[in-house]
């Protein structure tokens, strides 16, 4: 039986007989999954910090044991299936990019519609936490899907991997550029042709010329060896965006002892505190690695970033209004909250979004 089949069968059996494991023993099994592989930094942080730290603290403080059953790399749920899998109890804990849920978690995707924000992951995650704390509607989006948010993790700054160098916004005009849903307008509004390209197809798409460039992170350029087919790293500094979430099924959470619940919540927030420095370190190490491989690093000048941002500012307002109308969520309020939080941290936007 496949791992995914095992999860489904186990969930059905446990649900049908009301088994939780707590009454039988002081050992609790939690199924944790992601559509992403351990090559991604947020899975690494989950495996090296969250999981062992929960096990350690639970054992030390309560005497109980926690066992995690892993289902990473899409073995249980694909990237766009994790939210639903946690909701249905197929898995207990999921970690996924909110960007793969542009409709069901539209409000939580707010950083994606504010390009050219801070590129420091630590500033990004701290500002995003302030926004979540000030706007309870964000947490309620997860609650509406039967789960609780444990931790936020930022991405490295979004940039471009390119077959040929790009130094200014006008140079993307007419190019076919790989993008993922919410970030398509970053290049489309500058005259490019966005193409939806899944992660496994990036290398071949660049190699064959299906796309000329790809909006992606530096670490992915390295881990997927994209530099072999697109040897130019374009540092456009679209921003580090905190759109990765670690969540737990609310029903499963509720069946755990209160002291175990408290530890899981505590470790989740501690993981969030470590996420900014961890992500920045990943980016710094990767930049050194690709330079050593001879990758051409092109820095987009500040004046060109401003010109690019000016092309996108109307798109930000349009997306905000569309989501407010279609999803009945306070997108503009949340966006303003994020802008204010980043400015309070000392970040200066090249162009400030024009919101009502």
C-alpha cells in the first residue's frame, strides 16, 4: 500500500472507532505532510527544529511521547492539497505555501500583491506577524478550514532566473516568464507573458525555451540546478514574503492533553522566531554557492526597481478591490497594515501602493 493509501486508511479506521490513542498510552502520533520536499528551507526548519523540539519538550515536561509520521514531497498531498488534507484529517499537521491557495486563502496571500517590499526575511516575518495579530480575520481564514495556525515562515526574496541578462523593467517586455498565480502580475504589468510552470518542469521549460525566465528563489536555482540552463540570476528584489504556514487540524489538536497543546503552540511560535534568520542564512549561503559556479549575478538598480514598481502599483489596487468584492475580505485594510508594519521597521517602499 502506498504511503498516501496508508494515511487514508488509518484516518478512516481511527475515525470509525473513535480511536485517539490517548486512553491507551502516553504516546501520541501526529501525521505531518507537505507537497514540498526537504530541499525547501521551510521543510528543513520543520524537520530540524519543530518536530524534534516538540518531542523533546513534551517528554521533558509531561512524560508523554510524540511520534511524527512524515509525508513530505507530495507523498500524501500535493502542494495545492495540503490545506484540504489538514481540514479533512487525512493529516494532522501541514506546512504549505499559501500561494497555492489563491482563492480559499485569498486574504492571507496579501504580501504577494505588494511586490518590492522588504527583502530581509526577518523584517518580513515580524511585520507579517504584527499584521496577523492586528487583523484576526487572517487567523479566521484557517479556522474556516478546520485548522489552527502554528507558525509563519518567510521565503527568501523573490527574484528572476534568466537565460539572458535582465537589468531593467523594460527588458522583460515580450518575454515568456514563468510565474505562479499571485505573482504573475509582477511581470505581466511590465509587458511580459506569464506562463504557469510547476516546480518539476522549471528546468526543462528553461532548457527548451518554453520560458525565458522564472520568478523564483535563489535556493531553488541552486537545488534544481537551473543555472545550467539559465545562468543569470537577476536580483530584482521583489521582496521576501511570509506566505508559508504550519497548521494543525483543530479536532486532532483538541484531543491532545492541554499541556501538550501548549507545547505545540509554544514551539510553533519559537519556530517562527527562528524562521527569519534561518531563511536569510539559506539565501546568503546559496548566493556564495552560485557565484562559485560562475553564475552571472545582475543587480537591478534602485531607479529601475522604482520604475518597475510604478508599473505594478495599479495592479496592487486592482487585486485588492477584486478580492474585497469577490471574497468579502478586508484586503486593503490588511495591506495598509503590512505597509505600516514594514515602515515601522525602517523599510522604505520604492512606490507606495495607492489604496482607498
